[in-house]
């Protein structure tokens, strides 16, 4: 057993020496906007631009291309816009502390005009290397290339259906806090970014406390999203927890549950 361990250690050392692993580089390039959310026509091109900036003190080589959307929930499949983009320029050199604009053109394929999907997803990939370095020049060295993946959401004009429901509102408490978990389901054709508030009310209707529910990850079509929140546990008594969410312009959802905080700091959910 000791001999096997020794051989394994020597093999690992040889591999590391042969590969000459390079240190992981920090990101030098920043991109604005950090994500692309557009409503586009299905039957004609759409153009725009990105600002690409080098925040480091060295020249960097930048390549711009598209890839698949990388933030899907397991098992969730949505149509891709990966092949719709072209960039000008798609390869460039940025000097220290400099920036430029990269123009893009989005051209949906002909079948999109006949499809029923309301949204297509992709990612814009920004790869950076020290200027003058190429993959071929790396030889046997393992070079780790920093990559920024910008999520892309393309809604098709005229097919934007927002249809979201609050599926569940669960309450759970401990001796010091009340944890509230809101489950949303999206039955529409486009994603939303829900935002709102959790309000704790006394039986009289007086507000005890309010916790803002900030905009987080997108709720994609056909997906579910859990929004957690925690507030200090109120004194013993009877209360209502009310969640109010905005799911689109002028579209509000609300759900509430009654609960009691007992003298021994336990939380019991009540029927309204």
C-alpha cells in the first residue's frame, strides 16, 4: 500500500512538472451591460453594441462569441438563440485602461416567425488573454482563460405573455426569526424578475415589520422559483404574513397566511 501511494505521488509530481500549470488569471475585462434583455421582431435583424473595457495595466486580447445559456434549472429546456449573433469586431486588442464598443447584429432564422415560443436564450462569451499570447503558442502549458458569460434574453415582439402564480407560502420559525418561503410558477411565454415585499401585520391590521424582496434570478417560462425571506420573530401573539409581488408593469400578486407566536416562541400556522 505504501509503495502504491509513493508511485501515485511521484506520478502526480511528474504530471505537474510536464504541464507547467499557469496561475489563474484575474478578470481584466469588464462588459456593459452585464446582461442583454431585448424585445425584438421575429422577421428582421436587430442591432446594438456592448462596451468592452480593460481595467488592467496591461494590453489584453479579447474574443467575442456566443454560446448556450448557462443558467438553466436542471431539466428545463428552452429555445436557443445561440446562432443568431454576429459581432464587429469579434477579435480585438485593448490597451491598458482603455475601452471600445463591439457592435452586434441579431438575425432570427426564418422559422422563428412561425414558431410559438415567446423567448429565446443565449450567452455572449468574452474571452481574454494577455496580448500576443495564443492557444497554439501555449504548447504543453495549461492556460486558464478568463471568460465572462453574459446572459441573453430575447423576447419576441407580440408574444409576451406574463402569467405567474404564487403556488405556496410556507412559514417556519425558530426562537429568533421567522422564515418565509414563497414559491412562484411561470406559465407565461417570457421570463420575469419578481420584486415586492413581505409584510407582518397584527390582527388589528397594524404593520409590525416589512422586508423587501429584491429582484433576483429570472423566473423563466415553465420554471418554478423559491424566494426566501427572514424577519425577526415578533412577540407572542397572532399575526398575518402578506407577500406582495410585482410580476410586470401593473401586475401584482398577493398571498397571505395567518400564524401565531406562542409563549414558548413557537410558530403555529392558522387557517384564515
